[in-house]
């Protein structure tokens, strides 16, 4: 029987609901600071989330005709400004962690499970979340912070998961990914991982046919149980996600 060795967490939408009230707002602040009239409203931004990566997302909006033509340097400059605004929003406490995230991380860490991050987000944005929301001790508790342009192809490509797996030298069959989006799920599965998906407002209508477990959130012991949206491996019944459930997901 396989035992759980490692859990790799996505960041945006998984650890925290950062997109609508964090990244989106920061993009709009950067557009305004650059005297651009473009505003990404909630639904426009939802459609643009099909493209992972902030710079890539701006480039897509240029292609869509939403913004004037920009070269890569201009996009990088605009995105750097966005990252600064995002860091400030996070520092100001705009975004809490999702239910169950810290509880599950603490439980896994205490049990000696290797923990890592595999995200499309810019490292500076991830650092802000760890420093201001999770606690600086998590810089050491995560064995790898795989983020942003460290790999050439962002999710749904498997590169960022493959990078983390290589860095950690862990067994993919004993590693579980936690994701929130179809792009993230596709990335994790292409790297050969089991994947738990917790949906959010932007992703609940994505296609998650490959998910090994599809839930509303990780849940907490003292609140209502999680909503189970798909349980293809018949792991129910459970009330919330704990280490024992993650263990069962890889030992099937
Ligand atoms: C997250 C993203 C990110 C953020 C913005 O995808 O696509 O691009 O929206 O981040 P995932 P940056 O959760 O699948 O990793 O602006 O820092 O790129
Ligand atoms: Mg995500």
C-alpha cells in the first residue's frame, strides 16, 4: 500500500480566494496608475482567467482588443506595478486563507509530510501571502516554492509540478496536488499526480472530470461538512478534509 509522502498546493483560489478581490483589483490599480482606461470587471476577469499568468493575461487582453498594443517590456512594467499593488493589498489583510487550509497544512507538517507550492503566481506575490497571511515560518516549512517564470510553460502544462517533484525528489505516486481550477487540475494530472480540487466562485463551473475528489472546500471540524461535488473513488463518508483522507486518496 502506498503511503502519502508529499502534498503540493496551488496558491490562487486554493490557499486563498485571491483572484477577484486581490489580483483583479491590483491589475485595475496598475491600469489606472498608468493612465489606462481599462477596467477588468468581475466577469471580464473571470473569462481572462482561462489564461494563467498575469503577464500572459494582459497580453491576451491586448489580443482581444481590450487594451492598446504593448511590447513585452511594457507588459512586464505594467505587471511589476500590479505586483506591488497586490503585495500591498495582501499586507493590508484583504484576503484570508480559505477554510481548512491552515489546519490541514499544520496537520501534514506535524506528521512529517513534505509540503510544497506549485503555482503560476509571481514569487513576490507568493512571498506576500506567506509573510502576511500564513506566517513567516512557512517559508521554511514548505520544502519548495515553485512559482511563476521559473519554468517556461505555465499551467495547464505540467512543468511547474514536474519542477517541484524534481526539486524534492519525491515519488509522484505518493504525491497529492490540491488545486482549484481546470488548468491546475490538468497540470497536476499531466505530472502524474492525484488531485483534490476545491472549487471557488470563479471555477465551480469548470470541467473537473479527472479530479480524484471534487469539493466545495477543505472544511473545518466545527462547521457544516463540505459539499462533495464528485467522489469517483468512493471515499465518502467524511465531514472535512484531514490527513487521513489525503492518505486514503493516494493509497487506493
Ligand atoms: C493563478 C494565475 C495567476 C494569478 C496572477 O493560476 O493564473 O496568474 O492570477 O498571478 P494558478 P501573477 O492558481 O493555477 O497557479 O500576476 O503574479 O502572474
Ligand atoms: Mg489556482
